[in-house]
């Protein structure tokens, strides 16, 4: 079983895949934004999201929160996208709108290179954006399970 993110009215899937693939997706977004503390955390935390606080790593988590708040001002949606467990919970419609906007900024900065890799990333991001827009426009909650 893997991670599924879907609209609470069951009319739209936002993400379907392994937890690891979602972590890689978040990491790709973090690399684009230059989130150093989040990326540093990914090195030690291979199977958990940012929200999975792990004892001696609390200082790293605190640094991440500070970094995310800074990026939230520049890129609304950053905090909701990264500071969320990847195995439960929800994004409210207004969070979906912000995260969708964040992903639109990122996809607009990809080159028009026709490599399979870039095409696959763009397709993946566009699928997520489409689901987030559905939730935002229809006042739906994106549920994680």
C-alpha cells in the first residue's frame, strides 16, 4: 500500500504512489526552492516526513520551521506543503490553492527540454496541480491516507 491524497468528495485523486515517491517529490520541490534545512533533514530521515519529529533531531526540525516560515512569505504554500505528515491529515481548500500556486511557479521554471525526465516531472506536477485546483474551486479538503 502507498500514499493516496484525494478530494474528500472522492471525485478527484491528487496523488497516488509510494510514500518514498512523495518524499522524493517534496525533495525535488525543496531543491528548487533552496530549502537547505529540509534537504539536510532528508539525508537522515529517509522514511518520515518533516512532521515526524525524532528526539535528537528536534533542533533540525526547529531550523526547518524557521526556514519554512521565511519561504512562506515569498512562496505561499511552502509551510503547508512541507510541514505536514505524509501519512495522515488534510489540506484545507485554501491550503490547496496556495500549494497549487507554489507548484505552478516551480513548473513554470522548468526548461522546455524534451527529455523524458522533464516531461515526467511536468506531468506529475500538473496532475497534483489539477487535483489541488479541484479542491480549491469546489471547497474540498485534500485527505491523506
